[in-house]
C-alpha cells in the first residue's frame, strides 16, 4: 500500500532514482534539497506528472530549518543525502561532520514526527576498509577506523555507526536499516551525476590514457533504488537492524574497459587498453590528486558480497556488464560524452 516517503537529497544520483521508483509505485514523495529556488524547477521538469505527489522542502544537513515540515505526514524516510565530492577535502570534517550530524538530524526529526521506519544510505565504505589482511567482505564486516582511512570512508563509517547507536538509545522501536552500495553506475539523468559515474566517463572520453592496476565493485543505480524501496516495504522482521550491501561483482578497471569495448564498441574508440605501471601512478601521485587517491588501491581486491541483500530483499542484481553498457550509452545519449 503506497504511503508518503521522505527522500533526503532529491537532487542526487541515487536520491533521484529512489524518487523515480517511489512515484512510479504510487507513493507521495517529500524530498529535501539545499536550495529550492535552484533545484525545485529541475525536479518538477524530471517528474512533470507528479503534481502534488512530489513536495520539495529546503533543508540543509547542517541546520534544523525545514526538517520538521519535510518529515510531517511521512510514513518512512530514505536518508540518502551526504557529501560525496570528487576530490579529497583539506579538512576531513568537511565530510565527517555533515555526514554524522546530518544523519542524526534526519533521524531525530523523523522520530519526533512519529515516523517508524528509517533507511539510511550508507556505503561499502563502512564495510571494507582498514583491514589489509582481508579481500572478501560481507554485511557483517565493519571498516576499521583505527587503521586511518580517507575522509569519505571515515564519514560514511562514522555516520552509520552514529545512526545505529542513536536508534538503540533513543528510538529502539524504530525499524532502522542501511543500504551499503559499492561504486554505483547505470543510466544518468543529466550531467549533474555522481562521483562514481566519473570513472566510466573518464574511461570513455579519453581522459585516462593508461589503465591503473586497480579494481572496484560495481552496482547499478536501479538496484540501489530497488533495495531502498524494498527496505521500506518489507516486513519489519526482515529488515530491522539489517545492513544491505548492493554489489554485483568486483572488477578490475581493465575488465571494465574490456566490457565497454565488447558491448559498446562504437563508443570505445578512446577506451585505454594498455596498463599504467604502478611506479608511474606513484610518481604522478606526488602532484596529481586523483593519482594520490588511487595509489593505496593498487593491486587490492576489495570484494564486497551483495548476496545477503539479494536473499533477504528477494531480487537479483543487474549484471555488471549490462550496467556498464547502459552507463556508457546514457552518457552518450545525454551528450555528456561525445560519440
Ligand atoms: P550525489 O549525486 O552527489 O548526491 C549527494 C546528495 O547529497 C545531493 O543531493 C546533495 O545535495 C546532498 N547533500 C550533500 N551535502 C549536503 C548538505 N550539507 N545538506 C543537504 N544535502 C546535502 O551522490 P550519490 O552518489 O547520489 O550519493 C548519495 C548517497 O549515496 C550518499 O550518501 C553517498 O555517500 C552514498 N553512496 C554513493 C555511492 C556511489 O558510488 N555513488 C556508493 C555508496 C554510497 P546538492 O545537490 O545540493 O549537493
């Protein structure tokens, strides 16, 4: 039975896809954006048929303003908003504080409004880091912050831990669970896309001339959204306290390049085929931010399993090959990458 759901961060890649699914299923959606004057026209243009079933509220993760109105009348919250920048900030608190405080703010306003179900968009970042001895991970694993991890990884881990502690202390009856996606790809709506999609964009547009020896797990934005909706709809006993990683499989970047060449050959002219030696990454890392970010990932397998999510939420993930092909085709169709 459709009800009303608050989706925070309606301007985002994942937030938009969650809204899309909920509207298609007949829900009324409240969403928060940081600036309604700027963002509401874009959201209305994306869902022209939604009318009163889409309500847009101005609310920043760092301020109480707007949150009471956004939560009013909702049955569930999908808390998707969190900073996800391309580069590494000088001060980690630029990410950690909004991620943690924003989550606690969203939780406490939801609780005050009497909302009984809260789905947090966490990340595989809260699962698979700071444990150099491991290369396979499940929903039971937690990132080890004492090992020292990059700011975004820390922000997602701290936010999920803080949310779980807050619920245990202040709202033990609340049905809380997290969705923990790996790197998210798939069709894009416009050029305001997520940091994750930049990886495929750079492979296709020629900005990566050689392939670094690293890999990532792939998940599809449509599966991430489906997991959120199922977590909202499933019986309480199935989801309470759960963690739901979405991950189809681990792939080396060279394998991703091969898939693009095989499945979208007409757009693969600039996709690199030669490896970038590790020593070159390390030298470039001295003066290029992007290389500094991947230096620590060279040769690492960080394979996060999504099987638990498929089993509990009852659906099968889109194959990574399909996801990558659809990403490339949509980047071209939207004019983000020139054919
Ligand atoms: P995105 O497109 O950059 O979306 C991030 C959203 O958070 C935007 O709506 C942004 O609003 C909002 N936001 C950021 N700082 C905010 C603040 N201070 N106050 C209010 N809203 C704020 O990225 P995404 O990929 O959809 O990410 C959404 C969520 O998924 C994040 O929690 C991210 O950590 C998580 N996630 C993403 C991936 C991935 O690979 N994409 C993987 C795992 C987890 P503005 O438009 O105003 O900036």
